[in-house]
C-alpha cells in the first residue's frame, strides 16, 4: 500500500466531521424529513485511455469537421463539457478515469514527460483513476515518486487505484486498492483494477519487478466485501463502482461463457458493485448485464479513447440503499456542442508552444511514406492500426536501431509494433514527427542471442491465447529475412532465417538490438530474456532516430519483405520426381498500406521458370497474411521421344540431326532449389529441391581414349573429319550438305541453347560442342544422301 494518505480520503474525513455535526443539529428535525434526505442521485462522468491528447485533433473533409474514431476533442473542450454538465454544485457528481491518462501521448505532452496532461487533469478536478498499463511505462517508481508524488507534495491531485496489482512479497495490493468519495451525501467507493500486465506483457518486466497480478474478479470482490462489512475501521461505502483498465474487444456485449478476464469480471464481480467503467481496448459501448447472483442490471461502459466521448452514468440511491442506474451513455465531445474552458486552453497553448519550440528542428527527408500496417476499412472507410502486420515503418525503425548500435557489434535488430505510435509522411521529417513515432523513451539494448534463440523470439510473435492480440509482428532490420509456415505446429513455424543471404546458424551467437521493453520480455517475447549477455547502449530510441538522420539525412524507404509465409507440398520419400505435382502457398508478399503493391510472383529451379501467379493484395486483419499467391506446377521430366511430323526432307534431316545431337549429348538431372521471385526482384530460395535436366559434359574429341576420336586430318581414321568425310568433290562444301534437298548451312551452337536444357554454352566448350555436333550430323547426312540416290522418300 502507498504510505501517503489519499487526498480524497482526507476530503472524506472532513466531510464526515460535518455530517456528524449535521446529525446533532438534525435531532429536532422530524424523522420523515430524514427519510427523504436518504434519497440521492449521483452523476459520474468518465474518460478512459486519454493518452495525453490535450490538443484538439478533429478530422475534416472539404474544410468541414468530420469527426472520426481516433480524433481528440482536446482537454479544453473536455473541461468545458464537465463544467457545463456538472454545474455550479459539484458535490453531486464526480469526474473519474479508467486509466491510461498518460503514456502513448502526443508530442506536446510526451516531450514534457506528460506533465501538461497531469496539469490539465488537475484543473478538471479528476477525482480518481484506475492504474492503466501506460501509467507504468517508466516503471512503478516513476508512477509513485513523480506522477503521484510524495505526501504533502502531490503532483497528480487524484487517487490512483488498483486492487489486483500485488506486492509479490506480501500478496497485498501494492497501490491503493480503492478510494472513497462523498457524492450527494453518499459514500461512493471506487475500486480500481488493471489488465494483466504480466500475462499480456504490456510493460517492461524490470519496471514492475517485485509486483504480480491478481485475478481481477477475485481481488475486486475482496475489496467489495471489505467496504460493505459494517466495520468502519477498514473503510465503508454506500455505493460501489469498478474502474477497470480492461475491456471488451468489440462493441458487442460479452457473453457469460467468455473466459477472458474482462468477461469473467463483468459477470463475476459481486452484485454489490453497481457500475463497471472499463478501458484499454479503445472500444465504444454502453450496455447492461445482470451479474451472477444479482437481480439488478448494471451498466458496462467504455468511452473509446482520447476524449472523443465523455461517459455519463447516473446512479439513483434509494433510502433503503437500493441502487439503480437510470442513465448510462456516451456523450460525444467532438461535435462542437461544448464550449472550451479558457483556463485549460491556456495550459494547452503553453504546452503546444513549448513542444513546437523543441520539435521544429528538421532532421532529414524520406522519399515516401513510412507507415504502420492497417486493418481492413470499416464502414466509414477508415483503417485502424494492425500490430500483426509487417510495415515499412517497423522495419525502418529496426534498421535505425541496429545502425546506431553498430559500435556494440549489432548485426540484427527487432522492433515491437506497439512501440510505434504514429506514421511518418514523405518529405521533410522534423524532430517532433520523429518523436511521436516512439514516445516511450526506451533505451537500446544489445543482446547476445544464438540463432536458435532468435528463432524462438520469432515464434513468439504468435501470442499466448490469453493475449489481447493474437499476433505481434516484429519489425526487422535490413539484411535479415525469414520464412514461416502458417500451417506448421506452434513453436515450429519458422522454416528458415538468413542474414545478408547466409543461413542463420542455430548455435552461432549474434548481436541483436532491441529496446529495453523487449529486452526484459515485454509483449511476451521471453526469448530475449535468455540472452547470454546484455549491453545497454544508454541511447534512447528517439536519440537513435535523430543520430540516424544526421548521418543520412536523405532516406530511401526500403520495401523488401523481411518475412514471407511459405507452405510447400510435402516432399515425398525419396524427393520430388519428374511428373510430381507441387503447390506453393505464399503469403505476406505485400505491405497493407504501401504504394505499388501487387504484381506477379514466380518460381524457378536451375534458371528454369516453373510457374507464375498474380498476387492477391486483400488485407488480412490481425495478422501478416496479406499478399497471397499460389504457385502450382508439375516437376519437369525428360522431353518426349516422338518428334513432330515434318513436311520436307530438309526439315526431316534437321530433326534427325537434333535427335542425333541429343543422343550424342545425353541429359542428366541435378537437384535444384526452388527460387521464388517477388515483383520487385527480391528472391527467396526455399529449402526444397526438384530434379532439373542438364546436359552431360561433352567428351573431348581429341582424347585418344574416346573411340570416336582420331586425327581429323587422317582420312583413314574412322569417326573423324568434317561431316560426310570432308570435301571430296572439291566444291568447297562438305559432302552431304549440297543438293539432295539438305541444308547447305553449317549448324552452329556458339552462343545458342544446348538442346533440351535451355542453358547457354560457355566459351570454353564451344569448340568441343561444334566438333561433337558435326561428327554426329555427318553420319546422319551420309545415310540420307545414299537414300536420296535410291529415290527413297523420308517420312520420319
């Protein structure tokens, strides 16, 4: 537990003293009047996942505001709405939050460590907030000592609460589990709860060392029982409200059988809790659910994020203590309905001015957009971020971090997609634009990892079943590439890895850069924790970005795929043979939002193209499977023996000559790897081979051991000389190539194709090839000459 006394508890203590004095005065009041005083209405206004969006940011179309999900009304508008809705008497209402007030913030707040956000929330009289995962971005010490502050010198003037962040040593809550505030004369107990930080890997493990996560439902129910046990010494409340930094993954009400932590809390948290104000998933919903063991429906609400909406829940407390909820709604703040608060706007303006001063420096330029991966368009045509997709931005940041840790020997770098908070547009890039991409100020750490540990880290991109996202795609630095088989068993999906074209050796140690969040196993990448050695570079991620642009101010965005999904027909025993059918299913061939995507993909072996296919660029949500194609082919075999019919004796002679040449140069097969070529020329060599025919090495006609060899100048030597035995008739044309309808052109293979192989003859083999072909052709043409004299018709 925190040692400091809650400011809200101090306020309650004062209010309790006044109530006691009021009771003495009220002794002369009729009892019927006292019963009437027991009825009360409590209005709660709430936000969640504000993430430092203090400046207004609203989309527009044709110059007119057209608010969209992800827009921010701004702190001044939020303050103005609260002022209007709460009215002059604020004792009947409260402003509360379900967490992530800070962290993942826009530049004007981030660059000043979110102090501007804390300042404006203080101005709005925020009463209490759940602890979100981003409150712990910089660790528990930063939350306690800087954000909350010491007794007597509080920074955040509201209570931060969580019942299920536990001290590992004691099993007790590490922070205040609840806060009690008097509203409309009733004691309202706000119980806090936090998404599983450890199980979902949402914060750096080093930052929460010594803490563990309890089950939300179990820990909240403990506190609910405590606050309603009639023991004034351990805190009492008339009304209970849950502020939980966890939420549903969609706007659809969660089902009773859903086993997620949040769904179990919705139904399993004690009926004593009258309302659940949720967060974390940035969804917008408001519905009611009757909890297990209860009879009265209670609202479950989430406002989306960034102050787009303001939640409103009204609790009606009867004289007998019964609580009902006549109102549960989300009020849009982005439509211009509410006037801005001037004092809060002044605070925002000062923060923006300071951020502009710090962020105006131009670092360099990029030749095209650097973007995160996106999901399929929604009904409004908008595309949200997809942390499961490979992105040019993720790969770029990974390369930045590798290059800036080369002095530590870094060879490879990986970047977690959740650490990327904004895109970079083409053109000039300022300090501010670079900063908002990575607002968490992580340091870069160089790890000693074996090739097998790298493989394990890549396998962990497929997240545990308990994680909120099924897949998290790591950005990878230049030169590193890998393939995976989506149909393989868990833990066996990575099928190959290369660094600068060379295979990654499982036992070799490599220097791998990751940020400090990943280095301690964040986002469930536990393999990074296995490093034999860690070297913290001391360089912050933003500093690395700045230094990278200083060294190379003109950046050309790389669009090669670092990961490609490949599933190949299972290799039969003994390997593929001519005539076997092969199918290759490819995925992750394109980025979800880069320009000039699509085209065709092909597969070849031994420089022989075997199949081509068009790429389907349809986006596949939550994963990296967009850019799909299927290549199908039959393993080529020996060419057919039957030649096509011919019409002339000359054509027949040529066909016969080619068959004779083939007989003289028999084919062999070699096992060649399958090579996939992507539209941009990038190639992927698969660990699958097929037999491809090649020509046997021609023999040397001057070799005495060759029975067909001899002295070409000696007419007595059989099997030698020019075709037909030479120019015996003195006409300057070799015998057998004049008259008779046969070709009088000397065949040549120099620079041409070797029969049936498609392979070019190289210069050192030209002479041998000519002699070999000439000898074979001479024998054939001599026979044809004799046949012509006998007036025999050629039909082959």
